[in-house]
């Protein structure tokens, strides 16, 4: 089975992430979305909330792919790949500024375990989008509809109302 992982913090998932996940699901038999657990990094949403947002966003997408599963990843991504039988990492590249670090990680992961990284160009519609910017705009009451799945929009609104 050709299996790929789309790794990230997904705090929260954006429409840019969702676009990459759905496009990857057309190329692989199974796509595992690995939500990274990094105890040193403070997140707005809990791991369960982030996983739930991803599942609901994939389900609500017009393609509604059935070959996307969501999981957590605690340690090295290459260990996750070994345990889950994943041969490829799929990453979205928004701009040249993403490239240096992504290339470094891709080469490290390949040297550690022979896992290949495939870069997919981000849909230009979402080239400026990041989870951090979405959170900042939402925190100050800006409109992020159209940039995140509806379930995330609701989550951000609930969070700022509390
Ligand atoms: O959404 P993010 O925070 O940019 O995702 C970064 C992530 C989780 C994909 C990256 O930090 C990662 O792969 N972490 C797992 C730990 C690991 O394998 N580190 C070595 C990378 S070469």
C-alpha cells in the first residue's frame, strides 16, 4: 500500500493544509495526517480538538476522501513512518522562505531512515496562510472565514468568546 504522511502541528488546520491533504489523498492509497505532540510548544487547541477539526474538515470537503486517517505523533517523524508503514512525507511549500528549513528536514529524514519527502506547491489562493496568522487575526476580531474550515471558524469564535 502506498502510504503518505502529512505532518504538522495543525493548531488549527487551515484551508491551505486541507488542500494539500486532499490533493495528496488522490495520489496515495492512504494519507495519514500526523498531529505532532510537542510538549514544549503551547497550543491554542488541545490535541483532541485539533484531530477532531481535521476529521470534520476532511469529511466536509467536497471530495470527502475516505482514505485519510488522523493520528498523533510523539517523537521523531521517521519513527512514526516506520511504525505505520509510511514511505513518503508530503509537505506543502508556500514560498521560497519555506524551502530552506523544509529541505533541511527532508534531507535529515532521508538520511535517518530513507524516507522520501515530496513537496507540493500550495494553492496560490492560500500562499499567505499560516495557523499562527489565522490565530492572530482571529484574536483581534478579524474575519478568517474562507481561510479555515467552518468547524475551525466555530472553534476560534468559541475560544475568543470564552
Ligand atoms: O506545523 P509545524 O509546526 O510546522 O510542523 C512541524 C513538524 C511537526 C512537521 C516537524 O517539526 C516534525 O516533523 N516534528 C517531528 C519531530 C522530528 O522528527 N524532528 C526532526 C525533523 S528532521
